C-alpha cells in the first residue's frame, strides 16, 4: 500500500512539473543577438515546419532581432480567445510589457501579427493587416515556410522604414473609386432623364419679356434713438483638458482569416 501511494505521489509530481519543463524548453531561443540581447523563438506547436524549414526561417528572423524579439507561434487547434488577445497575453506573459518584439501567429483559422514596444510604433495595426493580407494565400495553400519568410521579411522592411507591397489595399481603392464613379454617373443620368421639355406656351411667354422701374426716390420721415445698455459681463468659455494616463503595455496588431 505504501509503495502504491509513493508511485501515485511521484506521478502527481511529474504531472505538475512536466508542463512547466516543456514550456521552458519551448521558450529557449534558437538564436540570440549578441548586441541587442533579443532572440528568435520558434514555438511550432502545430508542427507546420520541419527541422530544415525551421533553420531557414530562423535565418530570416534573425534580422528582426535588431529591433526586438522575433517570435513564431502556432497552435494545432483554434484558440478560444480572439487571436489579438491570445497573442497579446502570450507575449506579455513570456516577455513582459513594453519589451520590444514581434509575434507571428498561425492557428487553423487565423494568422495574426502582434508587436510590442517600439516595433508597434513602426508596424501598428495597419501594417500588421497589410502584411497578413500579403501572406494570406501562402498560408491558405499550406506553403507555410514561404508564408513565414515573406511575413518576417516584410516586417523587417517596415522596421527599417522601407515600403512593402499593398496589392489588396490598391485593389480595394480601385474598386471603391469605380463604385463612386458609377454612382455619380447614375445620379447625373437619372436627374437628366427627369428634366421636362419646355412647352411652346412657356417659351413664348418667356421670350421678349421686359420690366423697367424708374424714378425711385426715398425721404427720411422720422428718426428715433434706442438705448441699449451694455451687459454686466462678457467673454468666452474655455474648456481645458489634461492628460490622464498610467502604466501598461504599448502594443497591438492585426490579422486575417485563412
């Protein structure tokens, strides 16, 4: 009986310790930038990449460590929380608030780019959405290495101040412009079609009409003064405001369903 209790106790300890040990091993950086101290982290829980592909992706991600941590995270099942909250919680719990870094996330439904600290100033939500749009097809078709390489390459380009392709944004702008042009044309044609042609009677009555007024004179009949007392006070109201803030994190992101 004592032996059985001892075995159960050992098993309980292993069950408690094992998840922590695995999580710590997963968070070991595959590369650390000696100058900045930031690292490359590949947590491919969904096994989207093989060992050779992970090495190739690491080489691309090392460039991002000039500006912050570069994290690639995948999950085999759809996360219960929204991808934005999930990525934010994951990054803050593992690296801390305001620690510079970028996280690229993929699960069966979403691909998402989250940035924290100074990288968020460059990427913001807009570039996170744009880059997610640019790699959406690769992710949807299952070419995950190409998807990740393109994502981190464009992330690095933005951090360096370079421009990235925006085909989806340009396409949306063109479609919007065409819709506006179509609507304006429709309104003009519709109004012109409702104009009535003038009848002969209206044309004749309008033709040759003339009106003359002359000999107008004006005279002053009377003059009165009206006293208007000045009000006791005058001026304008100025509503001032202040800045109220506090501690917290500085980050955000954007993504795309796939």
